[in-house]
């Protein structure tokens, strides 16, 4: 099973134009939501993007970052080992982690684990989000 980020440029792309590798038929394409479940402008949303499979939280995620001062084009900032990030890659990591947590070698493969996560989401009426 291959889980991929759907991309962070939804506001600038025709929703019917496939984005690769997310639009490949045998991958799980993941878009992002914020913590309220809303799709940010930069992420593809499931109703608009026919090749998108699921959405997961990917907006304003705290993750690791080197400690120290970092100079960027517009500013310089001090980091303490963490930073606030947004992107479908963070949402894809959450989905792949959820799949891995439900996988049991020799008993439950990744595809079966993914289907179980989707079925649970459908029963809870929160499809397509995996939280």
C-alpha cells in the first residue's frame, strides 16, 4: 500500500486535472483538514477532487525542527526543536501511521487495515476523515 500527499496547491490548480502521484489508481491520496475538519484553501477537498481518497488533519501541526536561529527570506526566527507546519504530507503521515497501527504481520495486511479505518469512519459518520 502506498499513501501519498495530495499536494498543497489546490487554489492554483483545476480540480479536474489529476495531480501525480496522488491521482494514480493504486495509491491512497490524502488531503488535509484543520482541527475543526474544514479543508484549507491550499488542500484538495474530497468533493471537488475525484481522485482524492481521504482527508486527515494536516493544518497547523507541531513537529520537530532543528534548534537555533533560522534565517528565512522575510524573517529570522528562533526555534526550540519544534515548529508549526501545514501540508498534505502531514496528513498523509497521519493516515499511514493509522494504517500501520492496525496492521498485524501475518494476520492483517495494510489494505485490510485501511478498509477497517474507512468502515469505522463511515459508521461514525465522519467519512472521509481519519482522526
